[in-house]
């Protein structure tokens, strides 16, 4: 009887591990651009700390790789504004 209970608990633990691994793998899968959150644009008029926080939330929600994060960060900056030019000294 003890052996049957131990075996049943072992099967339950293995099933729980498999289920947890399935969920973790599903979360790692890219969604091919479907239902992706858009990162905020930054043009210098907003509080930079708020924009960074929003951008970080989008990165985590979209499960971006570092390369995709870097690319989207560059695309989020408004390059037409003068805030990105370095003043001559």
C-alpha cells in the first residue's frame, strides 16, 4: 500500500513538472509580432524615467531578446528632435 501511494505521488510530481515546463516553453515562444505591445516614443517632452519604465514593461510583456530590445529602443527615439544632437563646444 505504501509503495502504491509513493508511486502515485511520484507520478503527480512528474506530471506537475511536465506541465510547468510546458508553460515555461510557451512563454518563451515568440508570438511572431501578433498582439505585441508597442513601445512608447520619446521626443524629450516626457519624463524620461516614466518612458524608461514603460519601455521596460513592454520589453517584459513582449518577451524580447536583448537584440530586439536594442533595435526597438533605437526606433523609439525621435531622431528628428534637436535633443539628440551634441552641441559644439
